[in-house]
C-alpha cells in the first residue's frame, strides 16, 4: 500500500503541475529568476576569485644577495624559505640569469647596454623571488628573512629585501582584496536571501489559491501527509524544470561570452569554467531548486492543514 | 463521562450533543445549550433561518469547530478529544455534502470520487470498480471524465453526493445541499438522499427549504438563534 500511496502522490503532483498551468508558470518564472541569481553568484564568485588571484600573483618579494654569497648558501636559504607554510613558491635567479633577463628587458635601449658593457664584472646579484599564498603574509616572511640573516652576524648574505619598499602597496592590496571578498560574500548572501524569500512567497501564494481545496481534502478524510504530498511533488517539479532551464541558459550564455571573457579577464574562459565545474554547479542549482520548491510547498500547505 | 459514553453506545445512539454551546463573543452566540441525539438509519432534517446555527452544529460534528461548552459524541468517541489521525478516521465514517459542492476543480469527476477512496486507503481495483457504480447510482455516468467547471449545479451536487457515499459511510451530512439548485434538481437530490437512507445510511440534512421538509415527512429539528425550538418525529417546516 505504501508504494501505491507514493505512486498516487507523485501522479497527483504531476497532474496538478500540468493542470494548474498559469500558477505553475508563474512559480516557474520566479524560481527560474531565483536560480539564475544563484548561478550568477557562482560565476561572480569565480570571476572575483580569479581576478583577485591574478592581482595577488602579480605581487612578490625579492631577496637580493650580496655578491660574495655562494650559490650553496642561497639554495640552502631557498630550501628553508620553502619550508614556511605561508610560502607558495620560491624562484632562484642566479646573477647570470639576472644579466640575461636584464639584457632581454633592455634590448632596445643601447645606452644602458653600452654602460653595462663598460663594466668588467656582472654587477647584478643573485636573488630569490618569493610568492606568498596571501598578500598579508609577506610581512611575516620578510621578518623571517631579516631575522635569519641578522642571526648570522658575521656571514650576512642578504643585501636587500624589497618588501620594505613595496610595503604600502602590498598593505593596500591586502585591504582591497579582503574588502572585496567580504563585500562579495555579503552581496551574495543578500541576493540569496532575497531570491529565497521571493520564491517562498510565490509558492505560498500559489498554494493560498488552493486553500479551499486543501480543506475539502481534509474533510473527505485525507490525512495531512496525503494532502501535502502532491503539493511538495509539484514544488520539486518547479525546482527541476527551472534548474534545467537555468543550466541550459547558462550553457548558451557562457558559450556566447566565453571568448570575450577570456580577453576581458585575462585567461578566464567562463564556458570552460562552466564545463569543468558542471558537476558542482548542477548539484548546487538542482539542489537549491528542489529544496526551495519542496520546503516552500511543505511550509505553505502546513498552514492550511489545520482543518 | 464513562457513564455518558456507555449510555451513547449501549443505546446505539450514533450522535450525541451534550449541552453544547459555541460562543464567539457576548454578542455572537452561535449555539446555546444544545442537547440532541441522532440514531442509526435516521433521516433528520435541521431547519432554521440563516444564522440559526445549523452549519455550526455540523462543523462541531466534523471537528471543524470546537464547542465552548459541552461535549459531542460520535458513537463512543468524544469528537473534540480526538487527535490528528483519529479525526481523519472519524471523517472517513462521515460523508459530507456542501451547498457550494466543494469539488476539487482540477480533478475530473472520476478523480474527485477516486480521491475520497484513495484517502481512505482503498486499492486501485476497488476504485476502478466502485466509482462507475456510484456514479450510476446518482445518474451522472456520462460525465465521468468532465471537470467540475463543465457541470451544471445539479450535476455538481450529484458528484458531491457520489463522493460522500462512495466509502459507504455510516452517516451522510448534507449542509443545505439544495441551496444553489432549481426546484427540479432539488427534488432529484432529495430523492437520492432518501434512496441512500433507505439503503441504511443515516442522513442529516440542513435546509431552509419548506417544500423539501414537507415532502419528506421525517424527523425535523427546528433551530432559532442557536437553540433547538422544536424536535418533531414526523414534522413539517414550522418556524
């Protein structure tokens, strides 16, 4: 009997969805907008994360070594820096490599190259380029380097750590990225809450229209669960249909603006992002749609069951 | 209370109202000190002007409203002490017909009647067999796949009666079933209710249609301002 009841509830839910054409359509439109907002928030957060990462990647600190620092010392320091948890990568640039890079950078500036030729030795020193996981961590890393160098008083090999020159810019950048992240999160929460409230109210109105029907069902002896079931099924259907539409619309949209986004966000192809994260996006959108539809319907019907 | 319950059950009284009052406010007393018994297989008409308390009385029995004072019994159960599932079970024993039909607008005639059977936990086979049969009984077989919006008032009321009797309830409560119908349909609906009563089902009918009451020649309870003013075994419409 349980299976028969479940079958009947699903059949009734499907029939209601189909026969209440106009009510279903308005619920679908509102839920489509809510899920569209949620999906947009996923893309916004990806764009934000990508852009902030791009900015963060442009920041690094360089440690310049004295000319008498041996490569072995520098490499051993590189190893100890790499062991710090906050460090994301350390690149060693030897003095020879530094010269090659310098020549490459100034290949069109014959005056500078000529001046360099006048010198007998390579004036450029070896350096380590350090990238931290978060901009806020540069201060700690710079402190670590200075502390380590000053502990070896007689054998100081560090000439300069350029963090102190760039401190103001790095600090400002840290503040901007943190603020952007915070604002982004609150805007996302705000939109999410608004879309949930609007969907909930629309479904509540849709069920409000059926309140007399619900009371009749109760009076002919239907149990609360048997009355609620079809409404919840219809709610789930609103979720499934709107989620499918949103995913399809985003497929088209991202395909359309994919190349444009690649140029605009320096390498972030939204279509590629959509395909790579489709599983997660599918679960979020379908999950939100089904949960929104089912919970809204459940709560709305409950109100009219007290007959 | 135990004594009272035994009284009801032992005397095979189906419905017992024990000094029931429903007071909304000092100015609005819907029922006042109603004591009333209805036995099995009876056909009882409750008459009175609008606002006399007929519908409130019926709502008490269906546990739609609770009394301010007094108790209502259905067989051995005190109606207003029943909880969720027990109320559902009580309502399955009572078939209800309303003045405004109250059919489910998005379901066909077949589905409207099937819904009451599904709610009572009947199998698909029983539904397939019983729905056409009951529609034949109220003479509306031709409209089995029509929606309520496609039916006339008389047809809608027949469907409502079919829905009320399909689970073979112990009692049919018809709350002004002819209020929205023309004389010809009124006559036919009353004939159907009489037929149902002849087959052994208790019928409680509320109406303010004098012609209906006079033609029935059955028990009549007259109400005025929330009180019972007459209770005649074989009465006519006197107010």
